[in-house]
């Protein structure tokens, strides 16, 4: 629809897990390419640190897009493309997936009639086009719509909601084709200051590089201001991430990682379990977790734990000799309990022995999330944005 100097596009504003983004039918958008990219960035209000002239929330976890369409694959119901839109840079990235936004794809597909609803529980097979991998979402349904009310508590989200079960076991090697992209359980990364850092580079859900918090002078209980305002630490994380990206084959020059591979690998500091405070100033007990994690995404501390990051962390925790395994204290078989800035989140992980490195096969690798449709929207954008400059 045209209104004066502006055109419109339909979208759904939706919370998926601890993220929030715009969900689109692929058929409502231009073909993939520069025109679509300009449109999505303009709708979000990028580039601008406040995203004041768009629908973004000025944080990486609220500047996300899901594009959904019926799948042409026999093993999937819908195709889903994830886009991470930068905030104060004129960039959009498709290099990885988002676990939290993924948890909203099943409810979106059911409510939009892309998948037949089965009251009780509907399984949605999701083909993520960014990685070529298949996710399985078990969505609670009532009255032909995705259920919202429930008793599941997701740290980082107020209240309770209906539990959506996500199985990511088929996303091992999501981007690089291997759980351990370098073939090594531990890589030694030499930093510019001469330090040699033990790192486990792992690829499940999304690639990530895991290091001990203590190797960077951290406790593992830091909150946003302590990390985001530490310019020296952020530069060290950029270097770590860049050198891990080169080792994993994600870019060729480590100091170009923010340009060539801005979203991946994720970078995470891990530490043994301990009592600490959350962002809401609530106390969490070390005895209730298996380890602490502080995950950085787009060079900022994630306020909880990214869905794909939790999948990768759980996978790495089961690799003998990994940096993650060295700090984790598993309390319950089949589960990894992750302490993060918003609380404690469980990840389901069931393994069987494998004959080749890394000597582990994942029979279940998943998590539970909640999701909620917030708004059916007609989004406006200046028609001039689609004109090639």
C-alpha cells in the first residue's frame, strides 16, 4: 500500500526467547539482494545508535529479523532466514542463526497458516537457510493457535509462558561442517601482548570460541557495565574472535572479522560455578549451576545466553579435554545448567560414544524457550530507500 511518499509492508513484531525481532513472510519482501537489505535496515532504523527512526530497540538482541516461507524440502515444513541488523553501522549479516529468534518461527508458522495446527502439540521442521541445517520445534497449541500461557520460566523474560522444545542435534557443524573446525580440542591462540590463550573452537548451533574467564582477568560473574565499558577487554575479545575466525576458516584476516564475519564466532568466557548476582540484582547459587558463562555478541555482553551459544556451549562441555569441560561441574546427566547474567538456563544434551574425534555423538542437543506475538504490524518506509544510489 502506498501513502504519499511512503510504502508499507506487513510484519509481525515477536519475542522469541530472550530476543525480539520482526518476522516476515518471504513473499512480502523484495528478492534477496541490496534492495531487500536496504529495506530491512531502514525498517529497523539502522544506522543509528538509538534506532530512533525505526522499529529496532537499540540493542543487538532487539535488532533481528526472521524471514519465513513454505519449504520445498521433503524434510522441512518451512524455510527460515535469519538476519542480524547492525545498530550504528550500515550493515546486515546473514552469516549465522539465532537460537532465540528461531524459537518464534514455529509459533509464527502455525499462527500464519504455514503449518497445519494440531491441538496439544505441533512439530514444526525448520530449515535454516543461513546454515542449511534442520531444527525441530515442538510447539504447544490450543484452539488452532500457538499457546502463550504456561508455567515455564525463562531467565531474562518476565513471568512464565508456554514451553517450546527446540532440538538442535542436527546443527553440529552448522557453519564449518565439523564440531571442531580445526580438528583440535584446544587451540593455542597467541595474543598481541604475547599471552598464549587456551581456546576451544566449537561449531554447533553457531561457531563459538570458548576461553577461561580467568585468562582475561575476569571472575565469570561480571555484568554489562563491567564488560561493555572496558575498552581494553573489548579489543582483546575482538582479537580473540578474529584469530579464532581465521583458524575456523570464517575469514582470512583476523583484524577484518567485524567486517567479514561480524556475528560469528561468538566469544564466551567460562568459569566454574559460583554464587553471583543477576542484572536484576537477584542472587543465584553456584550449587544450582554447572558453570558460569559470559557470552559476547557483536562486541557486547549478551544479557543472558544466546540460544545458539547455549547449544554450542553444551556440545563443547561434552568434548573430553575442552576448555569448557575443564570448568564444568555436571550435576545431572543429560543437562548442562548455565549460569549467566540473567539467571540459570538448562540445555538438554544426551550423547553416545563415537569412533572418531571428538569421540562423541549427540542424540539430543536442545533447549526450551517461550515466544509471544506482540503486534501484527503494517510497517512504513520511505519509498526513496528502494532507489539505487
